C-alpha cells in the first residue's frame, strides 16, 4: 500500500477506540498498581473525543488540529494532555488527503516531538513513552515505502516497549513513590498506547 488516505486513518482511529474499550478495565487495573486506577477511563474518554472530532475531517491538518483540541477541551488530566499533544504535533507536519510513507513518518515524528514538550519521561521511566518512542523510532528507520509494513514495524516496537515496562521500576511522577512495588506489572499508559498503535496496524493490514 502506497498511501494512507484520510478515510483509512479514520477507520484506524475507530478501531483503536474499539480495542482500547475492550481492555479498559485491564488498563485501570494496571494503573491501580502505581496510581489511581483511572487510566482505562481516561484513555477511552480522551480517544473518544478525538474520534468524534475526526468524524467530519476532510483534510489531515485541520482534522488532526480538531482532534487535538477536541481531546484537550473535552477531557482533562495527563492522558488527554499527552494524546492531545500527539495529534496537535502531527497536525503541524501533515497536509492533504493522503500521505505516503515519508509523509506518515514526518507526521508521527512531529507528534512525538510535541509530546516530548509535555513530559520529561523518556524510555525506561515506565510510562506511555516506552511504547510511543520506540514506535516512532521504528518508523524513522523503516526504509520501504509500504504503508502497511510501516505501521506493522511501529506496532511491533510499541508492543516490545510496553512489554519491557513489566521489569521496570516507575521513575516518573507520583508513581515513583511506589518504587520496587511497581516491578512485575506493565505500565498502564505504555499498554494502552501500544494497544492504539497495534490497532492502527491491524486495521490497515486486513
Ligand atoms: Mg491514573
């Protein structure tokens, strides 16, 4: 596949929301280990706002802007700040109604750069960044122009990154206070963001 059309991207977002809803309780239970057990609700609420805002989208840049502002205006908390930042950062580097592999890479690296302005967390801190950073990096090192394979590579990297959080000690935010007790469980945010990126790939592959 050579291009990601706007309609396909909307289908990917809907599939991501469906998959995240299925695992909502799991994400909240993971958050309960080192947090306040609200992550399932938070990510479903935030992504729902983005999907709703995307419905009328006719062009990548304005649609991603609407999604980012939709998330930030309709929901609150760190999950919505980070997801909103992703879409707003993507908006800065996307345009038109179809993107090739190079355009997708640029769009996601713009999204990651904007998320990095919102959080100091990096790889190894046991946060959603452990899924997002490897996924976007996998895209950047991918050399073929096949959009399907591009998302597959990102999904695999996100999954591996999320799995690696199981053995990590929380090193960011309030979760740091839990120290050793955080080891043995995947991070809720890394798990949900990995779920989202994997749903993107599954939607595009079928
Ligand atoms: Mg929480």
